[in-house]
């Protein structure tokens, strides 16, 4: 009976440790990467604001070069939407919209994933 009691205590401790640690782990996360590009800032900005240019450097576009792509609006302006649909499960289906532009400074996108899971 003493051994059973010790086994039960060990199991409770093993279960309790991850639960206690979860209380202190951040509930959200951010991903940030930096790359130095030896070009004038405005030239780089004018290139990346066009969503159609992402095919030249996107990991996802290279995973399925045959994915179906559709566009609506004027590329490089607020409201432009680039949508994709791929048979490759890792690429899936979704769309990206330019929601805010600060010329030469900032581009805000909204990514909407539909397959293999829904997320914004």
C-alpha cells in the first residue's frame, strides 16, 4: 500500500508541474525577423507593397508554384486582396489584404486562412 501511495504522489506531481508552468507562460506570441537590405528604403518599400511581388520571395509560393491565385483591387493600395488556393495541404487556401499603408514606413496586412484550418 505504501508503494501505491508513492506512485500516486509521483503521478500528481508529474501532472501538476505542467499545469503550474502554464500559469506563467505568455498567452500570446509574436514572430519578428530582421534582414538588412542594401537598397534605399523607399525603393524597398515600393517593391514589397505590391503583393504580386511576394511570389518572388515567398516560401509558400515556392512550395506550390501551380497554386491558383486571384487578385482584386489595385495592387499596392489599401483594400487590395491576394487570394490563393492550393492542393498542397501545407499551403492550403486563404487570402491576404492590405488594410493600412503609411507610405515609405509601414504596411499592415490581414491574413485570412480557410484551409487546412480557419484563422485570421
